C-alpha cells in the first residue's frame, strides 16, 4: 500500500504558521509566494489553486533517474507509477491544491509551472522538502 500523500496528508511538526488546514501541510519557507500573485513567471495569471501531480523519491539518485525518464519523453503518470513513493497508483495525482496547503518550496515550484499534460509534461527540476525529492507537474490553474 502506498504512503499517504506526503505533501497533502501528513501534518507538519510545530510550524510557524500555526497548524494545518484539513491535514494539509502549511510550512513557513521564509520566501514563499507573494500574497497578490503578481510578479510571477512570464504570462501566467495569478492562480489560487493548481491541479498537481508529483513524483516523490526519498533518494536523490532515484528522483534523478525518474526525471531523466520524463525528459526522454515517457508519460508522467507512467514514471510516477514506477518511481514515486507517494500517490504512485494515481499516477502522482494530488488533485486541486490551494495556496497555503503545500510545503513552501513545493508550493513555489507548483505555482511557477505552466500547465501541461501527462503525455507532454512540463516539470520542475528536483524540489527538496522534508519528505524527499519531488518532480512536480501542473495540469491546470484556477
């Protein structure tokens, strides 16, 4: 059985933002996203939620291998099923996530990405959190 959603379902130990919302992590990363959603990447409009998929690997070497498979053109969901230690059976899908419900570095990367499809994913570089290394893609913004 796969682990519960590392980014969405585990509670963070005493964090500076004062707890979580519906079991989702809210961690102070020090540099977080700006409050008004301005000054982002290129033509991306400010979003309050993103439809996120991720691949989580505890080891850097495994995450690097998964990223290489995606860069070779393999579908994101297939690589997630093979490599991810979280949400693997769902192809890495975390569903719609709102600002403030994700770990700071994960959130920053997710909101900076342009939406794409699992067949032609636009992904983050490796994102390090206290859970391990993530490869993130976004399927939609709203």
